[in-house]
């Protein structure tokens, strides 16, 4: 694939903004027989990782609540791009004027296909036909549960986000984050860029706790890590394009792996680059929450959804669920409590 000749991200071109905000959501149906067969065949040649776990693709049967949330809480969205391997839920109204069904072959270069690497899918979003300059990326475990404004995602033409230093925590993707940071630190001088964008690193919007955490890591000469909130991520398309221009070799190598690999980088790098270069608008993350579903947390999670405690949530699946079917019924009942009406995205 040829290197993409686009300029690094800078000022917005005339008329670039004001065209609306798109949502992009990834969805996979692990119960689809054809997908499952292809996935299991590819696993035979893959290194065991988080990507190869059955947990990552089991179906909670709650995608319709995602669409109901979008219609009710973010009716201003310009278009919804549903990224799928090829399968679609039977209830989906594919004639909805705002819906754009995007299959992997529609936007991912053929040399990277077939892929079961979520990083490959995420890294190529800028290639989606008719994608708006301003878009928000959702995993299928991220839901809107309260009214959202456009200003919650973009302000002054920039994505709303929080820049906070952190330490990378041990996890299934921790080594990949270190690869991202290696590229980031090779390009940026931490002291210099934090000084140039001081007001964005130390915005009062973040709250005292987050500011103190950043201050405690100031002595580090390089970026030790950046806080990841694991919530719907607003981003600019030109940010994606600029990162492909800057780190084409590393991104191309990642996309050629069918599953995640120790040598991969991630699309977190695109967000990190926006933060470090100051191409974002400071935002508090207090009204969103990452929650891991387990037998011990399920009741609390359901109550938070029913009481609409958060504007948006990410519900991380886990192996600590004894009876999956019972947990699924309980969780979806909580969503039904706040989103009982069918949306126009449903037949």
C-alpha cells in the first residue's frame, strides 16, 4: 500500500466544520456461524491473546438499546456508521436515512483482510466513505444513558478530551500501549509540549485529583502513560490521516496481523498524538464511567443505568459471570427501564 500523501494535522480548511458529527460503532455477532467458523480457523495460526478469547465476541443482545439511546439522547447525530464483518441483526432497519452499514471490505484495504484484529479495524476508520470530519468512536459495549449535547464531544472544532499523565497498568493491551508511547516519546519532548499547552494539561475542568496525578508524574523526562477513560472517543478525521502519514510503517505492520500481536501499536496512538500536540478542548470525564460486569458488580451497574447516573457508560465483559444468560436478562431489563420504546432504527 502506498504511503498516504496528506499533510500533518493543522488548521481546519475553510468550510471543514459545521457539517455535523458522525457516530461510528463496531459490532460483531459471535453467534454467526460463518463468522465463527472463519474466526476459529484463523485462531489456529494465532498466538493466544485477549483477541482470541470467547468473551470478546459473545452477544449480549442489546445493540438495539444502543440505537435507542442515540435516537433519544443524541438526535443531532448526522450519520451512524455501523461497522460489521458482514452480519446484521434481524431487527435492524437498514433503510433508516441516517444509517450507513459498513462492512470490513468496504473500507479496510484488501491486503489486511480478513482480519480479527480490532486494532486494524480501528486504525482504518478514516477510509469510511462519507465519514464526517468530526466523529465519535463507540465500541458495542458503550452506551448513552442521558441526554448528550454536541458540545460534549466537540468544542471550537476540536474533540473534547482530558490530558492526564498516568502509569500504564498491567493488562492484555499494556504492552501495545508501551509501543504507542515509544513512538510518541520519539517524536515529542514532554517538557516542551506540556509547556506549550500548559492550560490544556492543567485545566480546572479535570478536578483536583486528576491534576495532582499529573503533577506527581512531572519529574519523568518522557510520557510514562496517558489516562485512558474507555468511553466514546471524539476525534477528527484529519488526525487519523496525519498519524498514518507520520507512522505509516508501524501502522501498516500492525494491520497485517490477523489478531493482536506483541509488536502492534493501537489507535490509542491517534488520541495520544492529539493530546500531546494540543489539538483538543479540555473536558471533564466525571459524567461517564467504565464498569466491568461481574456477579459482584451487576446489581450496581443495573441501578446506575436505571437511575441514569452517567451520561455514557462502557460495560466491560469479564469471565467472572457464572450464569451469563441470567446476567444478560438482568442487564437488558435495566436498559428497557430507560429505553422501552422502539427506535426508528428498528423494524
